[in-house]
């Protein structure tokens, strides 16, 4: 099998699995939220309400595709699919196993962060094209939040890159398999870098406590205010895909990816990704929303300086080890 065919086949498989997991995670989150709030959640459609997502999809497909009177037609229609495409593109370089990946790029981490940062553009386009003040304010908040938290996100991701001395994701996992997972080694910088990366991932995906761009008490539904039917569904799917892929990236660069005790393999990568994905749901239904000023203060006053220090400490650690060797 040629590299092109290998990448195409695994790209389709990985994208299909990610979309499927993201769709079923909607049901899981509703059941999980209901459990935390002493409710039942979906119960009527299918066993344990499992087919509720199918009912919701059929309902959204039957809804009228509404276009606001003064909206920009092309941009309004283009934003939702672009949000999903940009999000899925980031998964192309994530190695779920030694052979289960679409593209093993030398600059995998750079590609991942660059493509992931593009997701803010469809969000801004959706808010601007809707010709709705609530949507525009939500888009402005999303852009400000995305630009701010992208910086500590990149810097925290540089800690595993510096420790592994490679931007290839498979190399980063291999180094962890030979030494220790970076979340625990070196103890301190690795763990703090993971926490920063995880926090910034929540902020970029607009998940509670960072859902200021979608604050219903202030902005109705933010960017999605004027969207209906499957266009609304695509924007929601992009959010779930973003958090799922961010969980996979964190599992790869901080938790050793497919490496694990007894027998390394795909199952460890899947397990680690789903555990981190589950933690996102737990955080969402446990915390309250930040104010805009609190959100920005957390980024610029604390996460950014701390992430800079972590990068320098990681470089110093690598230098000292090289001198000792």
C-alpha cells in the first residue's frame, strides 16, 4: 500500500470514528448531566434513550433552512461545514497506533496547532454573516478568547516537543515509551504543562467554564443564534469534535499515546482519550461560567507567564541531561 493510499484509507476511517464518537457523546453528556442533577435524561427513544441522537438528527434535517434577510448568504452557509472540516483536519497527524494514522509529518505538532487555530475563523464568519448583534458579539468574544488562549496552548505543547526534541507526534510517543510519560517526567513542568494545555483546550472549544461566546443569559445562543436545522447541528458537532481531538492530542503528547503496561497498542490510546474526554464533561457540569475579565486575566496574568517558564525549564532539563551524558 502506497503512503498516499494508506493516508487516504486511515484518514477516512479515523474521521468516521471521530464523528461517530462525537455524535454518541451528545447522548452520553445528556445522561451524565442528568445523573449529576438527579434527573433521568433521555429514556423514551431506544434502550436507555440511546436512539435520541437519531431522533434529534431527523428533527434537525426536517427543519427549514432559514436564511436571515440581511445575512451574507455565501458566508452564512459556508461557516458550519468549514468548522467541521478544519476541526477534522487536525486529526490527520494524530497517531492512534504505530500504523493507525493518516500522515506522520515531521512537523506534526506545528501542523496540528496551525490547523486547530483556524477553527476560530468559521466562528467569526458565522457571527459576522448572520447580521445579528448577539451573534456578532459572540463571535468577537470567541475570537478574543481563541487568540488569547492559543498562545499558552502552543507554549504548553512545546514542553513535550522540547523534551522529545522532535515535532513528529510518533517520535514524542516513542520517547515516552522509552523513558516516562511527559505528564510525570520531569515531575512538575510536565504535569503543569498538561494542566495548561487542558485548560486552553476547553477555552478554545468554548466549553464551560469558558463558554462566554455562547452565554445564553446575555447573547441568546451567541454565534448559533440565527442557525437552524443541520447547520446548527454542524456547529455543535464541531465543538464536540474539537474537545475529542484535543483529548487525543493530550493523550499522545503527555500520556504516552499507545504506550501502556502489559501490551502497548491502540486500546491504550483510545482509553486515555476517552478518559480525558469524560473529564471535560465532568468539568462542564461541575463549574460555573467565568466572566470575560476573569477569563482574560487567567490567560494573560497566569497561564502565559507560567507556560513561558515551563518551556525554559524543559530546555534547561534537556541541556543538563545532555551534559551529564
